[in-house]
C-alpha cells in the first residue's frame, strides 16, 4: 500500500473523529508536541521502529513524546497505530494532521528569528500585527540566533522578511 495514502487516511480520520468529539484543539496540541519531539530527537523514529520494544513501551514513549497528557481519543488512536504496526508512519501522520488542522481552521504558521530573546509584550504585539496582516490566526514560533547580529527574520507561510543586520550586510556584499 502507498505510504502517502496510509498517512493521509490516518490523519484525516483522526481529524474527522476529533472534530466530531469536539477534541480537535486538544488533539492538535498533542500532535504538535509529537511533531516537535520528532524534530528535536532524531532517534525517536528509530526507537519506535525497534522490534525489541513491547507495544506498551512504545505506547509509553509516544505518550511522553506528545507531552505526557492523557486524552482518551489520542490513546485510542495510538492503540490503533500500534495494533496495525503503523508506528513507522507516526511522524508523517502527525505532520499531515497538523497541516490539515491548520488548513481547516485557517491558521498560518510563522517563524520569527531574532538576535536576542523578545519580551512577552513585544512578542504579543508582533503576533497581533501578523494576525491583522494575514487576516487569519497565526501560530508563531520564535527562535534566538545571535548570528543574525540584530534585527529579525520573519517567515510566514511562503513569504520571508529578512530585516536582519547579517542579511543587510550580505546584500551590500553582493552589490
């Protein structure tokens, strides 16, 4: 069976079921945390694929990777994944679920890189501006990278605004 089809079916089924039970926001938070865990811990996927781990150990690992929050629907979903031996698709299912959720609920992703950490007030005002600019909800992830020297780099959907000192210096060098 086509792996893309498997991923799509599981993700859409979970989203549909979570919407029916009014749990979609909670499941989205769990799946987002799971996606973050997969990106932070390179070995997570290979550990889940390890045949020497029992189903209970894999279930516990997935629960921890998704924020250690108890949710009956999510637990049923994990049980189904493990019963059908689809744990090797879990990362892509989580990514697909989050993508579909954001599309259905009109949420766009933003990534803000600054040279120094922002205070909460500044971060909130940037988020409010982005909501007004994009005319939809915005989920903003912030990162600190001293290599940009100053300013910021903002990626939102398919657009990038590079107002960093390093970016401006690079443009000057090219010209």
